[in-house]
C-alpha cells in the first residue's frame, strides 16, 4: 500500500513564492510507485487548497484563477487518522477529500518554518517531516541559534540584537552600541528570516541607519554582527536524526556582489527555468577547499544538526575568514531551499532517494513518540459539581 504524502507549501511568509518552487520540485521527485502525493497550497491568508492545478507551477501566475478552480480543505483528526475535508462542506455528496499518512511541510520563513505550522501539525496528530516545534523555532531565530551553538562549542560570530521599539525611541543610542561593540563593516539581519531577505552590509553610520530601517520593515528584531571582508562561504547539508546523521558534499556559493542575496539565490542564472529555486544558484560543487577543511566543515555540520535536535534534512552555512583561516557557522536552514537536493547528488544520493530518507525519519520520530506518555489517569476533578472551586475547600 502506498504512503499518502501531503506536501504543504506557501503560507504567510515573504518566502511564499520560494516555497512554491521548492515544494513542486519535491512533488515531481517523489517516487509515485511508493507514494500518493497530494500537493496542498497554503495561501498568504493561511487557507489550504487542493486540486488538479495545485501541483502545476504555471498555475501560480494567476493565483485568483487557480483558487477558483481548486478545492479548499481543512485537516480533521479522526480516530487516529488525519483526513482532508472540503470546506465549506458541500450540502450534497461526500466531503472527504482523502487521508494523509505524513506531511512534508516544504515551507520557508516566518509563520510557517519557525515552528508555527509544525505546532499545528503536531496538535492534530499528523506525522510531519523536518524539525519539530522547538528546533524549528530556535533554528529560525538567529540569536537563539547562536546561543545553542556557542554553548555546544560550535564557532559563531559575536552579535548585538535590537528590538524595533528601542530603535524607534533612540536610534542614535542603538547605532552607538553597534559601532562600539561590532564596528564597521557590520552586517544587519532580520532575526527570523531566510533567503537573505532584508540583509544589508553597512560601512558607515548613514548606511547603518539605512540597513536598520530596512531590516525592521521585515522583523521587529534585528541582529548585527561583524561583516567579514575576505571570506569564503561554504554550505553543507545534513540528513538524519539524533541517533544517526550524515553530511553531504560541500558547496561554495558565488555571489555577484558583496553579499549573497535573494537575487543571487533565486533569480540569476535560472536559465529560463521557472522552478530552479536554489538549484539555479552559481556555485562550485565540490567547494574549492582542502580535504581537511571539507571534513572539518562536514563534522561541524553534523554536530550543529544534532545540537539543535534537527530531523530529516537541514542546510548549515559557514564562513571561512581568509584573514585568520577560522571557520564560523553562519546559520542553519531547517527547511532549505530546494531541500538541498543538489548537494546530495554528488555523493550518490538522487533526489527521490533523499526524499525517501526524509520520510523515513519523519515516520521513525512518530513511532518513537508513541512510546512516550503524554497523559495519565487522575481523579483531581472527581467530586466537582459546579460552583466555585480552588485548592482548598473547592474554592479558588
């Protein structure tokens, strides 16, 4: 019997369109002899739709028409199963659209990748791939992520974090602190976004003010850290869970400017393809680094993956400071663009096999969860018959 896989994508995120590309790549690569695949599109208002055209990339040039030709659905937990029902329900006919055995939430960014969607899926009891609620949330928050890695002996750059309310009240004080603690050049990042959105490098106070204003338009908190000027970027993916994990080949992204930005990642060199995603990025695979440095980065990637409690797949990004020859972990992507399939092909793992591994770890985690106790019988409500109640004498 085939496994019924619901692939959720989109959502209320600035990386909405990137998610569509990543998800439809996965839908096309899933082995149809093993899986029944149901693409589930989540609109920017968090409504979910299924239908014949939901899995076609060309349909997303006209979202309004796509939704008119599709069926809105909701998840319903029912006797240990997770079912998709038409919503609003039809007055006549069957409202059950289908069952889901496991969900691939191929989503990117705030409100979906950050533990929000994972919490919903966990609440309704459907097995899902990738990180759980806690590791998703920490992985998305660049400051908390740094704290976890630093505590586990993984090298990261020092930083300053600032809330938008403080910047609004006294922007000069904020810029003074960044100049004193970080200095120039400084890189400013929204604390909980990916795809290089809202990230800028500042070389003076005027640019710093501009970078802060830009970043705060995407997030209410920002992170400032020293911008390395002579660096090599290296990315590595990891597949597994807490008991076993393996690293992919390393890549060396190539940017056209001072910063590897959204345009470099998703627009440049797409060669006319509308669904290249991260696979369109200019890169060297394998990275132009020594065998010793390659193994150092791959080992750090696995260590970071396990330190955060990841599951399924992640991509871990590093920087080599060429002036000091030191390696720093930049960030972790708990649901990487294109699921980093291009990093696994050089080590003999084709995309369908990679997806098999991701689904395997999702179902393995679900089996392990079922061995845990989440409730126990008690009689604390016995005897309550209405009225006021509390710790003594039945009263609050």
